């Protein structure tokens, strides 16, 4: 049974936000993005991205939170102050202003999703209306505050992600056992999509690449289709979504003879990954994980500049990629509960040599959540 996010956990997240608001001199946090609404209240607006029926969650520094939502969306796990409206097409500014007034938040600094990797869940014109209706309020960026809370996962969140990885592993095992030379990338992609649909995942995605690196394939397209030959390297990136949380890691397969040169390069990229994994410890800047991989790659003589992700991994959670990012610039300090995807690689004319493992930061290092064997698979 997969863990559920409880009302108490939503309250805890809101209280963490209040603590950070006090440090940043914010009167309130006004949440409108569907992902953040889900995170702080459990209200699921993902299906239609809530464009015609926007919502807003007010978390005041003092007092109870209030959620303004359309009557169409009332299946909400958080049992707080929920207020519904009827009109479709815009957020009712008068009701939002009333909510802010009751919380004594009509003036002062109000944090919103204005910065790094954040989006408002309303039109720009609706935001202007809110600003005009509250001339004494200063709307400021709260992206860092939001990410500070979201990056460190709770026990319940890690349990959901662990289950997503178990489903992910089962899909790789099922599909890789059916892959044969002569199949097209389109046929292989359909096998993965069918396996996702038949699994316990809520949804998922896949990228299927064969042979020479193709920019269109990197963007998620398998068209035009390529035929998998016995000597080819099949590289598949896969992700599943469970209760909003993501798995994401890739694996490789060679249907015919595995050459020594190909196996050596794959194993060397694995050594780079392990160097990064060994560097993962709470209190360490994420850039140290990147530098550990760079040093190992240089020692092995590997050119990682061909890996166009321009980083050696990332975080995840309610998005496939989230902060922190395993790059030389990211100085975010690792904490227990953070989810990392350690992902070094290099691109060759004969295929994509990218390795990826999904781990959770622990008190002493990290624990691997992805359990599909890392070696290049060879069908029987």
C-alpha cells in the first residue's frame, strides 16, 4: 500500500512556510501554481492545468490558511478553510481581497511564485487586477522559500517515490525482455507506453534512442523511426508518475554481440556515476557531487562535453526535474530527504552512453531507489 500524504503533513508544510516567512519579513504566501497548490493542500488541478478555473491558497504568517477554489474542484485532502466560487474564466478578485483582509494581509510583503522555476496559475491580467485591488501590498518573489520546503522530502513522499521506482523497474524488466533486433523505435516506444498503462502508475513517459544521437529523439520524439540492428545500442529514458511524484532514470540494451569497446565505455561512465554517488552527503554543496564526477571523467580521459544536458544530474519530486542541479554553479547544501538523479554521460556516433540512478540523501550518504541492473542488457 503506497503511503498517503496526510492532513497533518499539509499543515506541517504550511507551518514550515510560516517559519520562513518570518525570516524573510513576509506577511503571507499566495500560492496559485497547480503544482504548489497540490503540494500545500493536496488539491489536484493537474488535469486541465486549471486555466479556466484558477485557484489561490493564502498562507498568512499569522492565522489559518484559506483556499479559494472553483466549485468544480472540491475533492481536497486538506481540511482547512475552503471557499468556492462559481464563475468560469478568472479568479474572483473580490473574494481573494476578502480572504486577505480577514487575515490582515491587505498590506505588507506578500510572497508569490515569481522567480526560479515558478509560474503563476493565472493570467498576467488577473495578476494586474490583484495588484490594483491591493495598492498597499508589495508582491515579491517567494521561489527560494517554496523550493527550500519542497526539496527535502518527507518519509511519506520518499515512500511514494520508492514505489514509483519499483513500478519503473518492473516496466524496464518487462519491455527489455520483449525487445528484439528488427523492431523500430516507434514499436519499442509503444511497448513502453503500453507497459506504463498496464502498471500501477498514474502516467509516464519515455524517450527511445537508437544509434546516432538525434536532436529530435533527445526532445522525446522517435520519428522518423529507426530500426534496431543487432549491433546497435538502444538507450531508453523512462519516467513514471505516482500520486504526483516522479521517477526518472535510463538504461541501455544491445540485442546482439556486445563489443569490448562499448562495454568499456559504458562501464567508465558508471565509474563517473559512482564517484558522484560517493560524494553525496548531507552538509555538502551539490557542486561537490558535480566536481567529483568531473575529476573521475578527466582521470578516465572521457569527454563529457558531448552530453548536452550541461549538468550531471538534478533533483525531482512533483516535477521530473527540480532543484538542486548537479552542476558546478549550484551551491545548494544537501539535506536528508533530497532526491537526486546522478546522471553523467557522453554521446558517441554509435549511441548514447548516459547513466542515471535515482537516490535519496540519507543521514550518512545516499540510498539508491532505482534497482534495474545498470549493465547493458542483452536479451536471451
